[in-house]
C-alpha cells in the first residue's frame, strides 16, 4: 500500500511540476511580449515599476529554488528590462525541477502576483 501511495504522490508532484512549467512559460512569454515602456512604468496605484515587481518575483522564485536544492540564497542580478522574461523563465524552471509541493504552490502564488502586476 505504501508503494502505491508513493507512486500517486510522485504522479501528483510530476503533474504539479508540469503545470508550473506551463504557467512560468505563459507568464514569461507575456513579459517578453510587453512593450518595454510598459515594464518601465508603474501600474496605476503602484509605487514600483512593473520591472521592479518582476525582479522581486524572480528573486523570490530563485530563493525557492535555492532552498529546494539546499544551496545558499544569492541575489539575482538586475537585468535590463528586455531580459526580465528570460530571467523569470529560468528561475521558474529551477523551482519546477527541484521544488517540493509547498515550493510549487508558493511559486504558483508568485506567478499569480506577476499576472496581476502586468
């Protein structure tokens, strides 16, 4: 019975990883498609630019990946605005590859905030 439970857990984790990759790719694509001037401006009522919010989200994803991999957290470089979609994709894929269920859930929450910020 434990073997069957482990297989179900592994299958659910694999499905959650695939869903996170899909979501990361979707949001990274949206970021890449936005005009750079839009990323450089703050959304109405927001104190920070979209680029700053995206960098913050990418840093949080990088921290989740580092924790999952047992590595120390390190600051992400601040890239030019046109590199933010790629940065988001890389760190999001890192979480999908190494994260446990809690990390994947946290990554989904971060991506929901990214979606709202765009």
